[in-house]
């Protein structure tokens, strides 16, 4: 049977893996398809597709957008968007620019807390990718401000911690609406990581089509809980590892996989959305 991992990052956001490494790893794990879901960027999709064609791994275009509420940081995955649309890429470039400013602000806050660190240390780690807090945490580890990566989030830059700075503050309507207008299928990422089920009805009202029920950080009882919510609301149940290469220590790719039939369902849903919204 053919399987897919529907949540994979590359070095076009905060994974350490190049397209070559991601696709070779997927091939090695016996996956038939992977979705490239970088934060606020689709730049990794085309390079992965070129290598995917050579190695026989299907590359599904994806993305991971951030929605911010006063008390929650919600990630929305998109699948099968038409990522070649000019207005869409323009919007992504604006978000990427705002992320650079955000890193400068978080570094200033960390400096005030006594941590010696320069924004350029962070940008060096991000390379050509969308810069984010995982790069910041890695830089903090490198310059000796913290002892282990998780301490960066738990003490300084986790959501609402003292040195946290908000993202561009996309509303659910904006993020989900953007995806729908590109023909993308909007899916709520790792709901248990967000931990705010109370926002699910609003997301559904905005046009959410699926929930990432299967995820590296979802234990069996959590999976059962979200399977039920998905069933009750007629939502697709997706899954992926959320692999960041070595960015979070261990290579997670292929650790969570779904049957390929789900890829066909997402593709069909994207077709439906294209008829409805374009
Ligand atoms: P950003 O897009 O800049 O907000 O950063 C998101 C990245 O930071 C993702 O890779 C998350 O998995 C990671 N991250 C966010 N919060 C935490 C946390 N509390 N613990 C560990 N990683 C986190
Ligand atoms: Zn990430
Ligand atoms: Fe996420
Ligand atoms: Fe992710």
C-alpha cells in the first residue's frame, strides 16, 4: 500500500533539510508522497518536485500559515494551492518581511533580558528560508543563552512568554480565505499543540475542510478525540510528522503517515474549491 506524510518542512523555512535530503529521506522511508508545508513559503515545492520526479516520490504543494488570537497561536495547513498566483506570492513576501522585523524585536527583548545574541546569528541559521522562532532558539543555544532548545520556548519565546513577539496577526478569515482563493484545502494543524478547541467552530465557519488528527505530538487518546470532532463536522482527517530535519533533534519524517487515498480526497476537495471560489 502507498503512504503519504502530509506535514514536512524544508530549509525554505525552519527545517535543516534541503529538498535533496527531504526527498531522499522520504524515499528511504518508503513513502509514495509527501506534502511540503513550509511556514509562510512555497519556495521549497518546485525544487522538491524536480527531485521527486527523479526519485519517484510525489510532491504535494502545501503551506503552513499562522493565525493569531489573543490567547492562541493557531497553525493552518493548506494543500494543493495554485502557488504560482502572483498576488499569493506577494502576500507571502510581505509576511516573510514582517518575520524579519519580528526577529529583530525578539532579539532586542532577549538582549534586555541579558542574553548576548545578534539578529544576524539568527538570519545566518535561516539562510534563504522563512525565519522563525526555531532559528531564534537554535541561535540562543549556540550563543550559550540556554542549555537546551526547549528552554528557549519555555522561558523566553514561547507564546506569551516575556520575549515573545506576535506574528502578522492573520485572522482565521484571512488565512483560510487566502487558501480557498488559491484552490488550497485549509486544514487545522496539530490542534492538540494549540490546545484551543473552542476556536474550531469559527475555523469551520471560515471554510476549514480538515483536521490534522495524526501528528507526532498526538498520543492515541488525543487522536481519538480529534477523530470524533472531524467525524461530527464532516472534516477530512489528515496526518503528518511535522519533520524539521534535525531542527528539533530527531528526524521525524515518515513517523506519521496516512494512506494515499487521503491524498486523492484532498485533490478532489481542491477541485471543488476551485469551482466554488475562482
Ligand atoms: P514561528 O513560525 O516563528 O512562530 O515559529 C514556529 C516554530 O517554533 C515551529 O517550528 C514550532 O514547532 C516552534 N515552536 C513554537 N512554540 C514552541 C514551543 N512551545 N515548544 C517548542 N517549539 C515551539
Ligand atoms: Zn516549523
Ligand atoms: Fe505548526
Ligand atoms: Fe509545521
